[in-house]
């Protein structure tokens, strides 16, 4: 059992070192587009103008009271 654990640990260590160094970074500023802020709707909703279109943006995992009840 101890040999199996050691073998699995060794394989995991070898595989974690196999990373493509030429891969694109996770954060690439060229992928972003400029946006113009328009207004705040409530605590978790805002409105932006992106590429000439008005877009409503809701923030995830933000828990605030609703100010505009439908």
C-alpha cells in the first residue's frame, strides 16, 4: 500500500510539472472591450453602453435589496 501511494504521489508530481510555457495567459487585456457607464439600477445591477448598445449587467454573488419591484 505504501508503494502504491508513493507511486501515485510521484506520478502526480511529474504531471504537475508538465505545463505548456507558451500557452496564452489567463488574463489578456486585448480580449477586453471598452464600455461606458450609464447608470446604477440597484445594488447588483448597472447599465453600460458596450459597442453602441445599452446592456444591463447583473453582478453575481452580490446580495442586495431590490429597489425597483416589478
